[in-house]
C-alpha cells in the first residue's frame, strides 16, 4: 500500500480510502466486516462513513434499517478488537438530519455536540480522527461552528476536521474564520471528482492547494460509468436504468473512446479512472465504496497503474477539464 499525508497535516493515510455507504443498505453486516478486514489486509488504513448512512434508498431493494445503521456496523467491527480501531484512521460526517425535530441536523453548536456523541456511541470509540462537515451550512456562522469544534477537540473527541461538497469560497471562509481563532481549520475536502465530473478544477482544487487541504474524491467511477460499463452491457452483466442510463447515452461516444483507450493501455477502465485521480494535484485518496469483495480487489489494482504525460493528455482529450478560474472563462 502507498501512503501520503492528509493535506498539510502530519496524519499518514493510505492512497485509497474505504467508503462504507453500501454497508447496510446493500451489503449485509457479515460481508461488510469481511470487506473491512480485507481492506486492512491490503494496508488500507483510512475508512470513511457518515452519521446518515444506512437508510435504504427509495426504490432500491436492500438491507437498510435507518440513519446511523452504517456507523453501527463499523462500530461492531471495531468491537471485535484485534487492533481494528487502532489501525484505522476513522472519518465520519455531520450535517444530515437524523430526525424530524429542529436541531437534529445542520451545523449548529447544539447539533454538532449531540451528533458527535451519537456517532461515538454507534462507532464504539471515544474519538473521531477526521470529523467532516457533510455540507456547508449557510445559516450558521463560522464562529459558532469552530467554537463547537474547539470544545470537541479540547475534550479529545475530534483530532482533525474536514469538509464535503464545499465550494472554493466556502473553504476560504472556513479557513479565514479558523485562522482568526488561531486554530488549524480544515485539512480535507470531500468533493465529487472524476473524469466525467471535473468542475472542482475551476475553484475548489486551487483553493485546496492554496490552503493545504487534501481532496478525498467521492464517486470516482461516476456510478459505474467509468468502470467498463459498455463492455459489461455487451456481456449482459450490467444494465443501467433511469438517470444512469440517460447519462450513459448522453456520453456514449466519450465512454466508448475511453474504454478503447484503456484497452490500448492494457488496463481495466476502472483502474485507469482511479489512477487518473491519483495523478491529480491535491488528491490524497479517492473513496472507493465496494458493495462486494471483488470491487475492493479491483480498486487496489489502480495503485500499480502509471499514466505518463501522453496518456494523461489523451484522457484530457476524451474528457476535457477546466483551467483555474478566471482564466477558464476570462483573461
């Protein structure tokens, strides 16, 4: 396994992060535990979850029991001992509504306190390595947010803080407010980022580089569109429906060219997509969210894929990206 530091922090994390969103809704607890054991076997020490994970999506047949269920699955895995918690850099998130009453969501000081304690209970641990704001809260001032975090850090319940789904100026706001308080601020941002979805290159990625914030891209395969979907379709192994099918048809020529190029390189399409992210500036670790063991095994192969400048340029031709704002749209 390859390791790097999380943003400007001294925290060492694996170049792949294990996402747990499928644990509960689509993957039963026994298999979830086996996947986490296997991740440690591969040397993956970085696990990501969220307090709202565990609810079965509408229209999806699965095992979900409700918000918090995924954290509970991870917590029962930690409770087995054997160094599981000690070897894991644990990341979870706060923001999403955990109930219907006021103050059961967002980033008020009250919800941060309650949500953090509830996550610690479900996860069966006394601290979170990386506590992430799942979304920006435009209704709560940063002074309040950082004061609540300072209390939790002082109590030893949080070590580092990150964000998710922030715009570049939200990162700047957060860091400026933290600097005024003399605190460390954000060390990571978790955005959607992949060959098909590259908007963060306009402002989020430059902000992350400037402030020393490590990027943890979610949906690195764009819901499977970058994982060899056309070949699987031809072989009858996968059939997309609804919005995913519409996205495929809209981007079919690009994806055909991409899968052909991956074949030229001698790699699986999904491996190339993950490897491309690992070559991007400020990216600490893509988040891979396996539903089954094979998907984790496949993801690890990407660590051995090297893309030279010519290959990276070809991928930019197939999936054009963005220059840093304002040069992308102005002089």
